[in-house]
C-alpha cells in the first residue's frame, strides 16, 4: 500500500527519498508501534498511516515553500 502512495509522487527524487526513508525507518517504527499495540495487524495498519501522513505533510510543505518563490 505505501509503495502505491510513494509511486504517485511527482518527482523521481521525491520517490527515491521516500522509499529510502521508509526502508531506513520501517524497522524502528514497526518495533515501536508493535510494543505499544501488541497486535501485528494493527501495527501494520498504523505504520502505513504514519508513513502516508509523513508523505502528505512533506508534499504540503514542499508545495508551500514553492509558492513563496
């Protein structure tokens, strides 16, 4: 699911950055979320939600910065 969201990003650099971010932090986020929920299925749903929110916020901020040019 998350890779579908990442593939919808416009720039190739943005896609590569988000894939790298996901790969670098997935394990830490999963461990943290699982330690809180103790439920693997809920943990995966929450992980997707976290990364989707991160992507949305990043895109919003980049667009905001771009509008100030």
